[in-house]
């Protein structure tokens, strides 16, 4: 039943040998790995204007030089990550780069912040997309959380079906969004060039602005830089590309950078030229679209694809998180289960955990995840800074052919990323202080997990010379609850094991019961020793544990091994389980966790 | 840790021999078993007036003859249940009486409806009490559900501490309530007698009323009869009384009947004499109290004790439900666990289940359980009718000395109960139709459970001559995941068991891995046979289950028993469990439920 539902949802299992077919061509990879970055175009320019408006609309012309700054940063990041892709072709991105060049802690900081960041990506982008939908259909507003959760579940299932399948479906909306924005920007620029837009809508470049400060401009720059989140995703996900993976990944990265640059600068320019002021109820992109087309089909097409890409931005998290998790799990910093491929060859545990955690976030914040955006941006710029600093160290150490230009590119990238990170801390400390709490916490957890795995490895390793104590013989304890077929077959089994001693144990609650049972037993199985343990407190387990203790102490003196044989009913139907006392389950758990005894379960399959 | 909390909450465990000290004296039994019935005084008279007001305030004088009818019914019920107590001194009430005299189905209908009814009692009365509190302190209103749930938890814990302890605490509020109402009625009657109450407040008895009908009067009578719910509780709880239990129970029943009659008729009379009209915001009792005392201390004392007794009415459910459940469980209609006495000698499973189910009801209805009241009333009157019909049959069949007056009492009781039941169906069908769905459902479940227990009994019974197949030898299968200490000690254990054959099984995901491991194994343990099972779909369990199947088919031909030995890590700390793949747990569960093999768990206690 369950397995049928699983088949319906995620499809038939794939053989390990089919892994090659689960690799992405560039066009699909671009779609699923850049949806996060491209979707930022929908809110990045607006973030700049929101800072500038605190001085006045006359300051809007500064958005143009700020956008140039963002483009420079984008260029530096793209070139820098291109170098990372070739230097670390097995993926792992910022985590691996920082760990190998800067040391363990910078690596864990990068890995930890990205891990959390992808969860935030999913929660924030799905919530934002859901908001766009409920703004269009206000009657859905009270169901925001449920709708967002359904979207997360849908994306999770799509990703569990495998990356090629999700890419085939999710590529359309991404390209439609790009197409829609290109049409918008094209028509907008034509209007400007044709002189259809009055020139007095905006203050000309260079207009002096009272009250503007470097701090404010840097704050606007940092806010605009939040449009660059998601740029790192491709470097984490190299193993998902078709052969030759690094080359394909690098080309895809360049294509993404180009698209992002065009769309971002187009929107910033049009917003400036149209003299658009950010408003609470209508987004900047929506205002530009209305300005350009009026409320016709194109307007709704742009709005619809924007909502879709906001939701799909989550998918970038689904591509990058599981692969980052594999890298951390291989280094034993997170549970091993993240390294296991699921039925469809994706790292399904990572996908499922990501889905669950982002649903928890959405429910905890009741779908209002906007104030998580700064947290999410700083969580990206910390690894940006660290990974590029790592590359600087690498070039200086290794000095390969032509390393000077590479060093310059990474140095510019590292410097600007650092400035952006610092600006976030200076200007939005109230929203991002928690990063200073959870990063150390995560790193502490990473360490505890690694320590545990290492100590287990040491204990299991056959090279340590712990002497194996020979087993001289077996003592079998057989708790019995009555004279039944179950007990009979358990005794038969015990007798077949060449045990030195077999002890049946009965735990009556009443003294009379004990006498009665001993009599019945001696008539039935006079050859099997019976011990009755009176239990004044009506607990079967306590006297039994005590008895096992006593037997074990004596047995271990002569190197005897104690085995407890517990019969277990297996009813025909699942619901029957609640009709039987779960004593056997409890005895087994308590014995295994408390004592050094072996527990044997003899199933008794009920036929009706 | 958990056990410390348990000790703090419910106290030290009691020995079985201390059961005698857990019996109730009459005064305490009266308090905890009559709180449900007595609390009905707070709303019963109001129910009558609410029906009469549909014709007009002039019809209020009918409340006097209707109250007389209710008193007649009360008398019949009290005398009738007194006879039931002596006839069935081991408790079980309506269930046992109906089952023994009318047959299985009437018994199950009685038992099933009372079982559900006690859950409703708890939910409805705690909600009503909470409502009384939140009316007094409106700021608490938004926390209604939480407050109600906390009260249920409190009462549950009190009952888990044992019946004498809960009775000692809960007796005070009950007697305070009785005292408060006696003062109210006494002062009220004095005022009436002293002529302090104007005579024109009410229409005199016998005033002709336009539009009154027999149907309406019967409806008012049925509504008033809801004050009699809880009268049956003592008959279910006879085993809780001190020796001689039936005599003490009978005396307690008479005392309860007397109190209930006095309080009920007092309130009805004062309401009529004061000319009180039921209002939405103020209860009838509250209006009488205000009329009598004004808003002074006595008024608040009456209001406070009323709120308390409404909550404590739940306690009647806690006394009767577990004992009824024991009777049903002894007859195998509900799970056996209801017959087990807990640490404090109460039937703790019944108490806990009752608490959980009523919390679920409260949460599901968001604390608005008023519309469950009719359902709850009909759930009492069905067993009232059946049990008294059962007594009629008993008297006619057995004809003991002086049976005629007994027959008459039970006949009157049965007839009036039947009329009330029918009136509920006629006048409140919309609220109680669900009883026609859930009663058949419950009886169906009862039957399925009984059928299961009986078939298990048959299968286990040693008297059936299923031949025991002798075990000629053992084949041991040992799944291994590597070359470690755990595997080594498992092999040692297997070798100590005198098995005919030991097969180690390794499930690699990659072909290269298989070759490598086989080589390593043959260097390490050349004397133990190794089988490698390639798993193209990366599942350990599927190939293993298939292999076990094959081995078992061959083994059973020569009567060999197959045992699978599974090592299990026992980490030092609980949280470590999530760091290890739960493969061993999954293998064990799948093997036990699917196959006829024995599963032996070898614990490996990690030291760090």
C-alpha cells in the first residue's frame, strides 16, 4: 500500500548504473540552478530604491551608479566562482574551498551558513511566491500557510522523482520569466529611445542631493547585492552536470551571469527612467509593467511568471542543499544518511530534510518570512567572502601559470563581498544578530557528530587489540506467561541450541498463582527448570531484569553467554497489535539497552 | 528522569496487598460518584424553562408538575439501581444487567453507550466549568481550550494517584456546593414563607396557557430529565466501596437521590416563585442567588462552587469509566490492557485513555461542547431503559420472594426512561442522530476485538493437537557490513550455538566492492562461508529478504531452523541513535513480520 503510493509519487526505482542518465544538460541546469539568482531581479532593484527614498525621490539617480557597483560585484563573483569550478570540479563550493585553503573552521562556517541558507531560500521564496498569488486572489489569503506548504511538498516530490525530471518540468516557467522580462525591458527601452517617456519623470544623473551620505549609499549597495544570492549554487552542484561537468558548469555560470546582469540593469534603468517610487502594495516590476503595457495580457503574463519564478527559486535550494550535505556527511560532520542515494538516485534524505525544515520555518513564521531575507543574504555573503579569500590563499601558495590575473579577480570579489557583509552587520544588525548565535551552535553540533563517528570507528576497528573473550557455553532464559504453543516452540528452539542451562521464568502478581503455575509446569515440562519471581508491584519487567542480572553475574564468572528468548505474536492485521500487551517489545528494549545479554525473538505468526 | 517525574506526579507504587486501603468510605464515595448527578442541578431546571418559554412566561407554572415527574423518575431510578446493586454486587451496572438478562446485544449497546458517555461527561462538564470561569474573568476567554485541557490533565493525574487520594481532595468542593445550595434554598424558602417575595411575579398554578401541547410538555420533561444523568455511576463503581460494598453503595445511592431531589425541587420551586426567565448571559441559579442575596459574598460563593462542581462532575466519569472498561475487557470486547492495575492500584490505562479522548473532544470542538449535551443525555437514557428492562426480565424469570413490588418499581423506571429516550429522538433528532451511527460501529469493533482474542486463544491453547515439528539443526545467517569487532563477536556467538551451518551475508552496492570484500574476508575468516548479494537498487533489505527466503525453503526440507543474527549498536547517549543507519531495526522488523525465521539481536554497547 505505502509502497504503491511511493511508486505513484516518485516513480519506479532506478538502478545505480542509470546514474549517467540522471545528469543535466546545460539548458536544464541553467533553468533549475539559476532560478534563485534570476528571481532576485524581482526584488533586488526595489531594495535599492527603498533605501534611497529615505532621502527623497531626487536621490533615485544614485541607483544607476549603485547598479554599476552590483554589476562589478556580479562580474567578480562569476569569474571567481568560474575559477572555483575548475579548481574543485567535484563540487562542494564554498565549504570545500574554505576548508582546504583557510582551514577547518572557515570551512565549517561556510558549510553551516550555506546549509541554513538553503533552508531559508526555500521558505522565503515559496512564501514570497505565495504572497504574490494571494495578492492576486485575496480570498486565498487566509490559506497562505497551507498553500505555501503544498508548494513545498510539490517541489519536494518533484525533486524526489529525480533531477532530470524536475528540470524538464521546471525549465518552462524559468525561461518564460526570462522571456517576459526581456520583452518588458525591450519595449521599455524602445519607448525611452523613441522619446515616448517624458524626461521630467526623473532627476538627471549628478543632481546634487541634500542629506545623502556614503553610509546610505553603501547600505543601498548592500541591499541591492541581495540580488546576487544564488550565484554560488552552480559551484555546489557540479556533479549534477553531464560530462565534462566542470566545463558545462562554467558555461552555465557565465550564461546565468549574463542573464542576471541584463535583467538587473534593465529593470534598474527603466525604474529610474520612469521615475518609479517603491510602494507597499505594488512591486517595482509591476509598476514598470503597467507603465509600459497598461493592464493588458502582457502585464498579467509578467506578474504570473514572476510569482512562478519566486516559488521555483526554492528549487535551487533543492539542487544545492543535498550535494553540500553529502560533502559535509562524507567528512562526518552531519549524519551519514545524507550520503545515501534514494530510489531515483537523488540524495533523497537531503531533499526530504530540506522540505521538512522549510515547512517548519513557514509554519513557525506563519508564512511571513520577509524579515528572514537579510539573514538569508548575510548567510550567502559570509561564504562568498570566505571562499574567495580561500582562492586568494590558493593562488599565492601554488602560484600556477598565469596566477596574477586570477588573484586579482578573487581579491576584488573577496573585498567587495567583505564590504557587503560588513554593511549588513552595520545596517541590519537587529535582523541578523541571530547568525552570531546559530553559526557557533551549528559548528558545535558538527564537531560533536564528528567526534562520535570517530570514536565509534575506533571502537569497531579490528586493528585495536581488545581481547575477545571465548564463549564457553550458553545460558538461556525464557520468560513465560502461560502454558501455550508459543512457549512450547520456544523451549524446542532453546533445546536445539546446545545450551548448558535453560531457565523458564514466570512472574505472577499473586502468590496463589505462583503455586498453581509451578504445579502445572512440573506436570507439563518436568525437565525444564522453572523459576517464579513474585512481583508485588505488578511489574513483569523489574523482577525479570533483576533476575537476568543475577544470572549474568554468575554466568560471566565462567565465561558463559546469557541469551534471553522472547516470543512475539505477529498478528495477521496491523491493528491487532494494539490488542496485545506490548510486554515483549518493552522487555527487549530494556534488556538490550541495559544489559550485556543477547535477545532472541521467536516470532509466532497468528494465522487468523 | 521520566520515572522521577512519574513518582512526583502520582506518588510511590503501591503493593497489590495494599488494595484494601484504596477503598472508599461512604462520605467520600458520595462526593466523587455523585458530583456528576448533583452538578446537573446547575442546569437541569433551566432546561425545563428554556422549553416552556417558547410558549411564554405564563407557562412557567408547568415547571412544577414537570419537576414532580422528574422526581418520580428519579425515585424509580434510585430504587431500581438499588436493586441492581444488590443483584450485581460486583459492579458493571447497565452493561452486566442488560447482558445477563436481555442478551449480548442489549448489553453491548448499554456498555458502548456508557463508555462513550463517560468521555462526553468529562469533555462537557470540564468545558462548562471552564465557561463559568471565563465568564467571570473575560480576559481568560481566548485560553478556554487550554484551561479546559489543563483541568482534564489535573483530574487525570489526581485519579492516577489513586481513588482515595482524589476523593480526599475532591470531596470538599462537592460538599461546599451542596452547602451553598442548601443555604440558598433555605433562605429563599424563608423569604417566600415570610412573604418577602411579591406574589405577582409568577402566574399561579393552573393558569390556562394558550398554545401549550402535550408534545411540548414531554419535551420539557425530557430536557429536565437530563439532570438525572450520572445516577447510574454508583452501580458501575461498587468495587471501589469499603466492605460490605453493596450495602455501602446502596446507602450512598439513597443519600445521593435524596440530595438530588431536594436540590432539584428547591431550585425549580424558587425559579417559579421568583418568576425567573432564563437568559443567555446569566444562569437561572445565578439569578436566584442574586435575587436572594444581592451581589454579596454568598452570591460569589454560590457561583464559585457551581463552577467547581461542574468541573468535578468529570470525576464521576473517571470513577465509572475504568471499572466499566474492566468489565468489557474481561469479556474480551476491548483491549486486555484495561484490566491491568497501575502503580497506584487504579486501572490506570482506563484513566489515561479517558483523559486523552476527552482532551481530543475538547480540542476538536474548541471547548464549545454544549451541543453534545443532548447526545450525552440520550447516551445515559438508553442504558437506563435497557438495564431496567433487564431487571423486569430477571424478576419475571426468577420470581424471588417479594418480587412483585420490585417488578413494579423497575417497570415504572423502564417505562419513564423509554419515554424520555423517545422524546429525545423525537425532539432533538438533529443533535443525536449520530448515536445511530456510532453505536453500531462500536458494537462492530467490540465484536472484531472479541473474535480476535478468541482466535488467538484457540491457536495458543496447548489442547489443540498441532504437531510440533522437531528441530533437527540450526542454520545461522549473519548479515555483515564490514570487518569489525561487532561482526567478530557475532561470529563467536554463532559458533557457540552448535549450528549446522553459518553463512555471513554481505550486500555491496558496487561490483568492485564485492570482489574487494570477498578477498579481505577470505584472509580474515576463511572458515566462515561468505555470500555477497549484489544490490543494483541500493537496498540492503530486499536482497537479504530474498536470500533468507531461499535458505529457509531449503532448510525446512530437512527441518532445520533458520536464525538471523543481527548486531545492534547501543550508543551511550540517546541522540547518537540518529547518527546510525537504522538498518538493523528495519531488517529485524521486516524479517519478523514477513518470515518464519528467528531473529537474534547481539547488542554492541559503545563505550564512548
